[in-house]
C-alpha cells in the first residue's frame, strides 16, 4: 500500500464530526510536526507552516477536518436517543446505518432505527422517513442505562464505514472522504515540497466546522493573512446512473476538478487560468466543475481582508454526505502533483499579477 493510501486510511477512519475534530487534528500534527511549524487557532483549526525561500507570498491550502455527523439531542426514558444533524444530510440515506456515540466513557455502538415497514400503512410506505422520526438504538432499556454508558445531550455521533480498497485497487471507499481527501492533499503537498525550492511560504490548514458554516476558514484566514488560497476539496462526481453531465461534470479517473463556480465562490480567473496552464504544461489530467450548489472554505477565505485570490481544486467523489464515498486514487495523486507544480512557481510577482 502506498504511503498516500495509508494516509487516507488513517484520516478516513478517524472520528471528527463538526465541532469535534480533535482526533483528525492529532493525526495531521503527527504527520507534519517534524517538518513544519504547527499552530492551532482558538476555534481548533490546525495550521502547518512550511517555509520556502521567501516569506511572501503566503499560500494557504485548506482542507476541512470535519465530516457530516450527528449530535445527541434527547434521551428518552425508554433508552432511545434522538439526534440533530451536524452538516447536510439527505434523510433517505440514514436508516439502518451503524453509528458510534462518542460518550464520556468511550465509544458506544448503535444503529439508526425507525418504525418497522411491516407496521406502516400502504400510504406511509410511500413516504420518505424524515430524520425527526428516527432514533439511535444503543441497546439500552432506559435513560439510566444510557447515562451509565456515559452518554449525554451534546455528545457527537459518528457514522461507521471503514476505509476499504476495492477490487480495482485504485478505487477507494469509506466515510468522511469529504473532506479528509483535502486534508491528505495538503499533507502530501507539504511532504513533497521537502527539499524542493518554492518562492513562498505554504500554510496547510485543517479547518474546523466547514460543514456547519465555513467557520474555521474564517478564523484560520485571519491567523494567516494569506496572499493566495486554494481549497482542497471533493468534487461531486456525476458519473453514476441518473446524473446528467450538465448537472455534475466530474468523472472519476479524469483528474482533479478545477471548480469554476459554486454557491460561495466565483474564482479568481487569473488563478484559474494559471492552474489550467500548469496542468497542461506538466501533462496532468484535469477537468472542470461548475454550478454545484453549496460552498467550500474558499468561499469564506476569498473575502478575508481586502480579498484573497482563491480557487477550489477537487477530487471527484461519489456519494458525498452519506455513510460512504468512492474516489479514484489517481485523481488524488494528480491533485497533489498539480498543487506542487503551482506552488513551485508562485512568487510574489506572479501573485501580484493575480489582482484585477
């Protein structure tokens, strides 16, 4: 198994829903503390500074540490747990999925349940079960049972879906690829810049609470004051049945996506064109993505100060915001290669030229 696949496995299997990213932060620190200067902002984002030959420009590469998850909101007298979402969930993907409640006395396994279909009327069966009708079953028979297990309202709930290398070995699946892929990208970029001249300072940032409002992107950008920024992200793959190419252009195996439009960012066009020309110069496969709803950390970072030229580079991923995603490892590798080549040429004159 290649080092980068092993890195992805470690990150994917770590627990880190929004607001509870500590285990992921610890992993990033372990991988980068020997080759970077590590800082942690007051919200919890980790900032790894890799010095080059010049202090400026300050290049920020952000990947968010948090995964979509749940939070304990109410414990019934019968021992069943009601929950609230952390991040965007589609109710239909949740039923019968295994979860882990992260209580004060350790991890507690459970499953998301609802009223059995055998007890539903024909009309009820036609309806999608809503999240408010679901619960987590941890095998408890009373609220006292739950308390004894160390669970209380406010505790995080993490989905269970371990990292798996599929039969076609470049195909990988697991939970939290959104956005542990981005975290792995900036870790690998920094590692591969060791011993390589780059005329800038690089900041690899594992941000917190992206899925609930791009919050860590704001505080970490305030900490760094970047001159240029990239969000290392997933890109919604449209290569599955029922999805038109006009809805989602990204395809697994065709290279990283250069995102030209999303709900939070119209990228700096000169930075976009620099990225495309760099990919073409080095023969790095790439594709474009446009028009997807939602946003990324770049949507918050580009508004920092008087504005930061920003761009999203995404690894195409199937089934995001569910219990399992699928990526092609080749796309990940090409995203890393592309960012390394861009950083090698991003000097202060080039960054100054990105201004309107």
